[in-house]
């Protein structure tokens, strides 16, 4: 095997020539590496953007499902408030049926928790803030729905009782008042959430509304006897 020894430089000119070749080669290698890394980061960001869009789109449908039940739920709260006042006044009336809690679909944040460690970090700062704000709203809306769920359970239990103590009447009034606040806050949050989501390009997927329609009919059914 022939071994070629490096040739000694003959003067400054040859040294600078060799140095320039090495320098350009290193710069080219670094530039190529950066291009590959930038492409990888763009791919990570694109995948995170797609996955976040799917998750937030599903959450948007779940939130809107709850919002669409609100008018009927609020009408039921009006009936229950009138019924509660009749007990408070000592002239209790009766309900025709037991209160029904509005249904809701679980919200998801799994993709956000995973993606923040990789793909989201490659997004522009303003976009990261936008997605973070949306998920803050999702978490907050879930807390409001959970509070409403517990209060609806208490209201449903009271509406099924044959008699209420003064303490139960007062507690029922507090639950009904807080449910009103929960719906007002939830619906306001959702309106802002939807506007911000659409600005980020998030779109809800098509849904089958048959299940919603069936439960909506139950929620919209009056509780007090109709004459």
C-alpha cells in the first residue's frame, strides 16, 4: 500500500490556499448540517401543528356541544329557580320530572403535553403563545364544566326529593345561582376560544349530530307540568 505523505508548503501563498480550502470545506459542512437541522425542526413544527390542530378541533366540537345545550339548560334553571322560590315562600309547587344534567364530551390535552418538548419549541414565539392560550382556556373550561356537573347532580337530587328542608332550599338556590354564572362564563370563554383558534387555522372536524340531538331533546323537555 502506498502512503502519501503531506507535501510541505512552499511559501505563504500555498499555505493560504490550503487554509482557504479547509476553511471553505468546514463552512460548507456546517451550513449543510444547519440546513438539515433546520429542515428537521420545520418538520417537527409542522407535525406538532397538525396534531395540535386535530386535538384542538376535537376540543372545539366538545365545547360547542356544551354551548349548544346552554339555552335549554338555562330554561331548565329558570323553572328550577321558580320551583325553589315556591319552597322558600312556603308554598311549594311540584315538578313534572327530575332535572337532567347536560352531557359533555371529555376535553383532551395529551398532544400539547407531549409536543411542547419538541415540535412546539420550533414554532415562532407568537404562535407558541397562541397555542398555550388556547390550552389554558381548555383547562379552565373543564374546571367550569366539572363544577357545573357537581351542582347539576345536587340539583337533580333535590328535584327528585319529596320534601326539602330550609337548609336544602337555601343550598339549592346557591347551586342554581352558581350554575347561571358557570354558563355565562363558559359561553364567554368559548366565544373567545373559537375566535383565537380560527386565527391559528384550527378547524373542528365534521361530527354526527344524532347523539347530540337525542340528548338535547331530553335537556329541552320542560320540568314543570304544561297546561
